[in-house]
C-alpha cells in the first residue's frame, strides 16, 4: 500500500510540475476537460466515448514524455548541441503524431455523427 501511495504522490507532483511549467500541457489538459462532456454529447456508444477521451489523454501522455526528455536534455547539456536538438525534435514529432491521431479520431466520429460518412 505504501508503494502505491508514493507512486500516486509522484504522479501528482509530475502533473503539477508539467502544468506549472508547460503551456502546451495546460492547453491539452483543458482539451481533456472539454473532451469528456463533449464525447457524451457526440455519441451514445460507450466505446466511441472512450476512444474520444483516450486519444486526448494519449496526447497528454506523449506531452509528458516529451517534456521529460526536454527537461532532462537541458539538464545534461545547456549548450546548443545538434544531437540534443534532434532528440528534442523527435519528442516534438511524437506529440505532433499523437495530435494527428486524436484529430483523426475526433473527425471520424464527428463525421459519422453528422451523417457525412
């Protein structure tokens, strides 16, 4: 039980740190808060609601990993380093792909909802 409590506290601290330091994370967090009720308005199918909410949560997960990579990279080397720049670009690309996946799922469900497909 103690380990679970420590893990929960660490999770909370990580979320707070990301929310305090990263505007992108805050915006994506707002998107998640909005996605939950909107998912219930858009579809009645439980699995589609879950998919709509999960893809936004996936963006948050990838953003957290990207932020961790960036913070660690800055800690390891403050100088401009092309290799670290590429690592940061890869993290950013991961966020971009997660956003594309989320957008595709939302567009597909919305298109179905409004009879476009």
